[in-house]
C-alpha cells in the first residue's frame, strides 16, 4: 500500500520542519511549500491525500487555498493552522470548506489525531463501525433528497454543525447519520438533552468533576465530553444551557480541552460537536439568554430539517414503514393498510408534532382498529391542525364586568389546552410548543386546575 501524501504550506521554516518530521514519523510522505503560488503549482501537478496550510502567507491568505481546494478538489481534506486564540479565523476557514483547524503553538497530539481522522475519510477499511441500517432518513421528496446529500457532505468535515427544526422533525436522527457516515463512526456518539439536566449539575455532566469538588461528589466523575472522545457529542436543546455553562463550552470549543469541576488541569479532548434546538437561537441571542460568541462558534454550518407539512408526498412511505414496524413489535402477522381517504387525511394534516406525531397517530390507530384496514375516522386527527383549513380561534374580548386577571387566565388556559391537544397530552412536547420549561407548565396546570 502506497504512503499517504501530504501538502504542507507554511512560511515559518521551524514550524514547517516540525510538521514534516511529525508526519514523516506517521508514515506520511510530505511535500512542502512556503507560499500560495508554490502550493497552487503543486496542486496542479500532483495528487495529495491531505493538506495543512497556515493562515498568513507571504503572498496571500490560506483561506484562498482552502476555497480553491473545496471548489476544485472536494475529496482532499484541508486543515488550517491558526494563531493561538484566533477562533474567528478557524471559523472562517471551516465555513470556506476546511476539514478542521489546529492552533499555534501546535500540539502534536492534537495534530496526529487530526491527520488520522483526515486520512480515514476515503479509506474503505478505516475501521468504521458497522452501519446501523435502522437509521434511515425516509422519503423521496426534493427536500429530503437534498437533506441526504448535505448530510453525506457534512460528514466529511469536523466543523461544528447547528441543526434546527421543529420538535419531532428528526434532528437527532440527522446528527446520528452525520456521525455514522464520518471518519468518527467507530467512536462513540453521545447524545445529551441539555434541557433535561438540572442547572446545578450541567457543568459536572458535561465536563466531569473531581472528588470533593461539591457536596455529593464522592468520587471523580468523567464528563460527557470525555465519554465522547474521538467521536461526536450531540447537544440537543442547547438553548437551555445556563449562561455559565455556555462560557465553559465556548472555551472547550476553542481550546479542545476540558477542565473538570474542581480540577486544576485541562484534559485534551477530540470531539465533534453537533448542536440542535427547536427554539430560535438568534432570538435567544437578542434576548440575552444565549451568548452571541457561542452562537457564532456552533453555527459554523447550519442544517435545517424541514417540517413534515412541507413534504406531504413522503407521508405514505413513512406511514407504511411505521405501520410495518408497529405491527412487527406487536406480533401481528401483517400490518394494517391505510385507505385512500386515510392517506388523504394525513397529507392534509399540519402535523404540529411532525414525524414523531405521525408515529403516535398510527400507533394509536392500530391499537384501536377493529379490522386490518385503517380509515380516516380511525386516525382521530385534530380538526384545528388540518393543513388545508388553518383555523385561528379568536377569543372574545373581556366582558365589562370581567376582571382582567380572569380574562388573561382564560387566554392562558385556552393556549395550554390547545397545545396539549395538539401534542396528544404529551406535557414535554406541549411545554416546548409553548416556549416554556416543563416545570413552568406543571405549575400553570396546577394553578389553572387542569388535570
């Protein structure tokens, strides 16, 4: 097997020599250049398996080289060498198409891991975990075909990805598919729901803690970043992170190191971060509940998951697959069939809960069906969510004798009841739809006397 061949571009002779020695010891053949012009000539003349380039070069910016490689040699992974602490340059490079970045002074262990990840991209025998065939992004709509294409492309990068979309659209599924198709596939995929961790334990969960660092810390604990080392950390509902944890997360992204709570030294971690939320993060930045600098760091690549109502042509296929799985799990000899009227009703429904709601509707319909055929009435679809008939019920103005507090209580009650009905009384989903915490919703339910 021929040696991998790397192009290394830097105008500092000492650093260039250090990089060459390190790569040579890894069994990689090196060709070096000290300016953009030489690097471009070398790219025209021969093929490379990896490129490392400095940001500042005598005749231009390394970003120019990154853009050219992304445009003309998309299969060639290129990493940027940036000045210490200059995360803005790293973000710019990754937006331009860089695979990853490494900061000066170059940590050789970080560099070796980066190089190993880059060289695994095109190896068929890279030691990837066996693909999970149950992970599928179902559908043939234009939106889903484009999403599958983007996922395959993003899997080649190490840049942080921000996935946004409504609840139930499949944000975690998209994150898992990116991980599965990446050179990190053989390493852990660690999902964490940031909104489900008590605020006082967030830092301990993410970064770990040392024994005795707080009451109840009876032993050292490894954080989720360390658990995901070499793999992918999926931060779901990242908008729910408290501000103090956001500060530490920002530092981890920049330095690629974590410091456990109560610890005195930082631990290197090699983790790709994929984050997601159903909330509007830009609006959270405006309100001051989410740090602008962190938003800028995690939003290097933006991936939107379309809601189900934007791709109604995919619903028959999704329904067929879900019914087959539900029937199999319930020991039925064959799955029930949807009538044309039932299919039409589903395609005209707005699905506020998206794909997750479709599964729940079909599971309920199968449980209640008396035959092996499911008709439209068996679906029990909420009339207020019919896509073809959007309805907005206007609340009557308060009566002259009605206190304002009572009137506002009725408005609140109707909004909560509507959200609960649309989510089939799933309190967690209803809280997300209303833009409040589950604890806050429980308080309001108790106050309003809603069982």
